[in-house]
C-alpha cells in the first residue's frame, strides 16, 4: 500500500540562556529571507524529532544542547507559505554559549528585546508558548 500524501515535518527550537535571552537566527533563504526566526528545519528520514532538533540547532548556531522539552505541535496548514508543514517545537536552556551562524542562517544571535521583533512563520506564538512553559516550571519549584 503506498504511503498517503502528508504534511512535511520540521522542528523549531526555542533556546534561552541564563539571562533569559532568546536565541534567534536571521534567515538566509526564502521564505522570510532576512527575517528573524527560531533555529530549526526539516526532519530527515531515519532521525527522531529530538535528533533533528539538536542537529538543526547545531548546524544553524553551533550550539549543542542536552535536554529538549516539548512545547507543542504547530500544524496550521497556512503556517508556512511553502505548503502544509507541521512543526514540533522544543524548549532548551543553556547557561552560556556563543552562537555562530552556519548552514542556512545568515546570522545567529542572542536577543533580549524579543517582544519588539517581528518573527517569521508562527514563531512569535511558539516563543510565547515556550515562555509560559518556562514560567510555569519556575513557579512549580
């Protein structure tokens, strides 16, 4: 039986440092070329979404992370102008790291004033959900 045609699968990583700065990349390629976005990309055949998240994060920013915490799945068919693409989003924390742009990232940087920036795709919603998750885990301690 042939596989059905389904949406493409990507991962997005929300990474905060000890100062609660957000790690962003500036996109080198369309769509949203030049815009700020979360590090992430397509899941490759044979890898888990967690492996894809760590790989994409490292390829785009040079930063390695350990634990990934699931933020959610974002599946609005209109979230990406290239077509129906579902994202599995993860939250990660690092104490300190110096990002270096790589792969399809034009730049990689820590941002303190994230609320003032326009982000590509539905990344503003993903960051808001991650921030709520982070606040809830701090309150529970």
